[in-house]
């Protein structure tokens, strides 16, 4: 295993149309590399029978979510079809202080918010090979109604208009290859001069003297 993720930590925002595989890719990178952590979103929507609290989402009531908004506990949050989704500020801050690279799967608006808060954010957009392929993935997972699938495809079309705002794009044709590409992006970003620690830069100056 390469010794990547040794330097200063930073957030990696991963966006994609629903069904394109961003959550699975992020979780696999975090699972394989202990210096990466996957940020679990908070939501007010009901938990399905197959989901686990604290694993898939942190499930709280709508009232509790709104109270936490007022308390300023979210780095970013959004409301989609009457349901809240958000990222807790404290969990991200705690991970970064431990020099963990934080993987966040967010929509375009959430990505912009994180980039405004953390200037060193890396942004990655994940695409399905085609909209037809995306529609098939949504249908195959069997979780959404036809109306919901149509809504998600419309949202995907709108979001993809903003793809140029991102640093990198991955077309998720083969899952393992997509995981490796995201891992390589993080490794390459870790090697950038501006991300090196102050101690390393000080050592360089001594060597040059």
C-alpha cells in the first residue's frame, strides 16, 4: 500500500446524479484507507427497513433538524421535497484536526458551500456513462417510484450543467476503476507543494541555505 494521506488534511467533495455510485465509491476509498473518513449526512427523512442509523445516515426528526439549523450546527444543509439533509460542522472539524481527509458526497449547492468554507477543498464529479445507463441503475436498485426516478433524472440533467465548477470528473463505468481513480486524485493532491506541512517547508529552507 502506498504511503498516501500523510500530509495536511482537506475535504474532498464528491457530487454525482443519484444512482451514479458516488456514495459506494466514497465509502470504499474510506474503508481501504484509514486516513480517509466518510462524512455521514444527517437527514430528517424516515429510515427505510434496510438502512442503519449512523451508518447510512444520521436520522433525526424535522423539528430537531430545524433546531440544529438555528444553532448553526451545519456546515451545509438543503431541503429536498420537504426533507432536510445536512453535514454537521463538528464532525468535519474533528476529522480535519486529526489530519483525516474527509470525503463528503454532496449536491452542487452543498459543494459550493464547502468550497466557500474551506479554500483547500478538492471537488470531484462522478458521471454515469449515459443518462440511459443512469436510468437503468435507478430502476435496478428498486427503491424509487417511476415519479421519483423521473425527478432524479431531471435533477441530474440540471446538475450536470455545472460540471465545469469541479476540479475532476470520473465516469463510473467500472466500479473498481472509479475507486482507484478517486484514490489517485487524493494521492496526487497530497503531493502538491502548497499542501506540504509548515515543518516540511521549513526543512526545505534549511537545506537550501
